[in-house]
C-alpha cells in the first residue's frame, strides 16, 4: 500500500508519558494526573488543538480527547487529566487512529485500503470538510461541508464493511471566503479557475476563515446570514474594492444537522477542526455564540 505523509501523521491513542522518559518528573502538582486516563467514554468528542491557551475555555463537560497539534503544553496535560480527558499527539506510527478524507472514493488521490486501516486502529476520524478541493461540475463557490455529501461519505465507508462505531464525524469550525470573478446572485459566485488533481477548479480560489471571524463579520455583510436549504449551510455576501465575496461556513444550525448523522448511522462520536477557531472572550454575546457551537456537537 502507498502511504502519504498526511496519512502517516497519526494520532496515538496512548497516554502522554512525555515526562517520564526525560527524567524531569511529573509536571503536575498531583502526580496522579500523570497516570493514564482509564475512563471509557461511550460517546467520543474529539477536539483538535493547535496551540495557545484557548483550551482553558473549552467545554470540558463534553470533551473526551484532545489531539495536540501544537507545541507540547504540560499545563494542558494536567488540566485535561484532571477532567478525565485524554491527550494524544500526532506521530508517524502505524496501528493507531487515522485521519481519513470525507469519502473513501479516492478523494484528492488518496486511494487507500480503508477497511484494512480501520481494522488496524481504534477508530477513524473522518475529515468531513474541504469537500470542494476538487470541483468537477462548475466553478461556483460552494459549501465547505454540504449535508448530503457529508452523509454519503459515511455511508460509503460503512458500505466498505467498516463498523460504524469505528467512525468519528469531523466537522469544520471554519469556512471559505471566495472572491468572485463574476457575481450573479447568492449561490452563483464564479471563481478563478485553480485546478487541483485533474479537477478544473478547487477551493484554493478562496481562503479559510475561522468561525470567530465569520461570526463577527456576517452581520455587517450585504446579505446577512443566508440559509441554503439544498446544502443545509449558511453563507453571506460582502464587497471590498469593488469585488464581491461569498463566504460559506458552518454554524450551530448546520453543525446540529450534521451531528444528527451520528445517531442515524450509530457513529462513535464527533470532533472538529479545530477548537481554536472560536472566540473565547468574556463578552456576553460572544460567550453565547461559543456555547452554541459546543452544544451543536451534542444535539438532543
């Protein structure tokens, strides 16, 4: 099998014993916090963290695993273990948890034996976002993670024979800002043609925007929040330097709809890229926005 560097960046589902081999001792005030987290969670909420101190404001009543993609932070380890939350690192090893594309159908040239990979690890984190990396039909701006496309990806994995309980649903806490070369109406923003892996157009025509920036700007836009019932995600339009921009993103409503796929297909859990994409300030209005995003991961 041909392995890519991205696929090899696996997440080891083991306890982080970074202190023990270095001789520096346990970094936690309570040495018991350096012991393995033995709690088994029936429902997984898997959070990617890319560094900094935003983790202090996460909803720790929901989180089960922190995947640390940033520099090692011993304070994060101690705090997470105090809340019975595992901390895992990305390392180049096999027989661990893998990130996989939103569908097993050779997305972006990643044609792997996903059934064998699933059978070799604890679970697969399905990256149900960046679905417009290859645009084959037209060069219009589209949703980062349309609902039916998301659902079809999980159905395809299950049809391979992969146990649904080995799949964690990944959702985006970011969107794409697309400058339009021509703009006709909402949903018909023509993009610059930037090919990718044979496709004539791609999301490389836009830029990724974290939800905290989107939430601040959407109310200042030309259209305000516009709901697309076909893709089941929101968007908005704004103009700068005489150029229209169309922004497609996910918010609590669209994430709640996708979260329901977990119950529908009996998936293992949910996660997002990434926990740092929210605003954790103490402003009352922003606090509510952030809480709504966390709560959307676990709809009633």
